[in-house]
């Protein structure tokens, strides 16, 4: 993120004033050190712009799961035709259901990881 605190707060993000606390809380799934972040996809579906952070292992698992459900997701070297087909496929799938399944998967994955 390349915004100063003042610009970030002006962006209208929920809880922007609490950004340092959110970062300190770490990964939204396991509490580990924040590695990367963005908007919480499930919150966005509800119309809420809320930041979400994940640690490296949770981020890898999260995006790996999405790539299994949505082949081609995250591929940066697609042709224009491949990108158009991928966008059409994404539009035809039940993305909210995939996100709910993803959230459930992550909770189970973190629980199993911490029980070992």
C-alpha cells in the first residue's frame, strides 16, 4: 500500500483509523505476521470495503485454493483471448459460493496446521 495514513483514512475504508492495530493483529486466519493484504472478498460482496491481511503460508494456501477452483486465476501471461475466456468463466461461476467454501477451507486448514 502506497498511501499515507491521512490518504488511507480519506479513502473510506472501514476501520482505516485502526490500520496499525489491524496490521499488528496479523493474519486474519492464524494471527501470523502480516505478509500481504487487500480487500476482504466476502466483505466486499456485502458492500463493505475492509482490509484483510494474511501471513505467507495462509496467502499461499488461499490463492492455491482459488487457482484450483478457478483455473487460470492469477496467471499473468495469458493471451487476450485466454483472458476473455477466463473472465467469461469467472462471470458464469458462483463466485460468492466459492468464497464461502474458501473461508471454510482456510479455517479447517489453519486448525489442522496448528494441531500438528
